[in-house]
C-alpha cells in the first residue's frame, strides 16, 4: 500500500492527526495494535483545555464534548483542611471541560469511520523502516494474518509511551530526559453522586488526593500511594477511609461514597525525547513525552503536538517547503517543557513525601498559601491549567 502519511497509533493523537489530514485532502493510513473496544475502555484523565475543545469542535469531530461534557470554571485547592477556589473564569476568562479521554477516542474513531478513514486496528509486529529516506515504511501483520508494508512520505509515531517508533530512533541521535517521582496514584471509579461541583486537589499530611468526576452517577477519585502498592488487596472501606482522611477539615467536608467498580495504581514519571524527529519520522503525544497526571496535561499536550504537526505537513504539501516540518520539534518542545514544568510543579506542590520533615511540610503549606492568597499566584496556576494559547 502507498499513502502520504503513515501514522502508528490510533489513540487521540493519531486519530486527530488523521482526521485533520483527511479534511485537508492528505491521504493517510493509521495502524494500531489494540482493538477499538480496548482503547474505548482505557480510562485516562478527564480534563480538556479550552484549546483542545476548540480543536475538536472546529474540525467537526463531534459536538458531544459540548453536550455531554461539563464546563468547569474553576478548581479547589484544599490544604490544611480548607478549600481555596481558583476561579478561572474570573482570573483569566477561560474554562476547561470535564470530558474523559476515552470519550474523545470514541468521538474520533466514529468520525474517522463516518468519513471513510483507513484505520487498521488489532495489527501485530509493527515496525518502521527507512525513516531517513524519502520513502519510509511501516511493516505489520494485519488482523487476518496478512503481512503488509505501507510506503509513505512522512511517518508519524503516535504510539504512546511504549512507542515502537521512538525506540527505532538510534540512541546516538536522541536524548532521553526523565525524572522519577517517589509517588503513584491509586485511582478508583465509583457509583456515587458528585461530592463537590468542581474538582478538588487536596494536599494533606497523609498525602495528596484528587476528587474528580465522570457524571451525575459515576465519580473518579485518586489518592497518592507508594509506587509498589497492590491495588487489588484494598477493600472499599480502606479506600474510602484513606480518601476521606486526606480531605478532612474543620468544615466537615464528607465524600459521598458508593460502590467502587474499578481500582488501579498509576505509576508516574516525566519524560521528554529530544528531538521529536528522526529524518521523516515525527513523534507526537506520549511517544515523545509523558507527564505525571497532576493537572491532566497528557492528552492536551498530545493534541497541541498534533495541531503543530498538521500545519507543518499541510504546508509541506501546499508549498513543497519543509520549513515548518523542520521547525516541528522545536515548536512542539517549547510547549512540552512548559507543560512538564506545570505538571512537575503541581505534583511537587500537592504531594507529600513519606519522609517529609516538619520543615518541608510547613514550607509546602507556605507555597500553597502564597499561590492561593495572591491574585497573581492564582492567575499563574489558572493559565497553566486551562492551557496557554496555541502558537
Ligand atoms: C482527572 C485526572 C487528572 O490527572 C487531573 O489532573 C484532573 C482530572 C480525571 O481523571 O478526572
């Protein structure tokens, strides 16, 4: 098979790029090792920056984000048992949308199907070759066992944090930047009404907790745990007690409890591959970088990469000039490092190290108080959380 752009990975990054390219009349094929149902049921974060929402709606993916998602005009930072609202709408005139990543996938997958996109799920043995030539290739075995080779002009690695595409870049020509954290998140889905109208990011001496939502009847919550934690041995009562302990305060705030139907540990780290390009192979989303979950930047950053990469590819075919493609890595990385800093800052500000001494505890409370008591501090947080303007 021959196409212009070969995309590895049909997560939100790969499908969004495929959708934008197709709308611009640029042929592309997407290959994905998972089946559609598995991706649709993979629970990830649930917050979309306003720029991400605009990208979905302006490109005609679907209006479901607007009808089924919920606009949030702020969040609560809770520490020392008290909540402090960060009012995005008042501070910077922006909002975010609560709309889970797996729903973004469903909308994109439906849009590709509706528009006749060529997306091949459940492929195996994916390899990329000839990345530095004018005809890079993707080789794989398709779902019915046929060996396939796709020849293209441009290869895109949107194949997630375990990226085959990234690993195809020789180690001598890429730099792996990473940092590990002594934290992980214990995440649950519960059948319960919302405990609060907006998200609560809670710091406590017992560790961090995030009270998020999915719908009127299903809620998503997380609490900081040791990376070695085995989620399966925790009982519902133990989980609720642990969550409640982290939001307890003189205001008597109580979580609304319900049956827990999913519990899992999410390990985390920060990673950036530089450059995000090798010859005619371009990395987008988690294939190029991963962020810790605090602040929900992962999907938003992936969509920001895709917007820049789409414009570069579109300009390449329109003008035959590779100028924007040559600038892709630097342009994308400028936002990636800001998001890395935001995620790192939120993570370290809100989590509590198991070995924190009284100085460190009190310093952390000083930081939280200085951010929440200053309009400038709240504005800084609001800008990063809702998403800096797209360049
Ligand atoms: C969710 C996850 C996050 O990491 C975050 O910062 C906000 C919300 C979520 O899954 O709802």
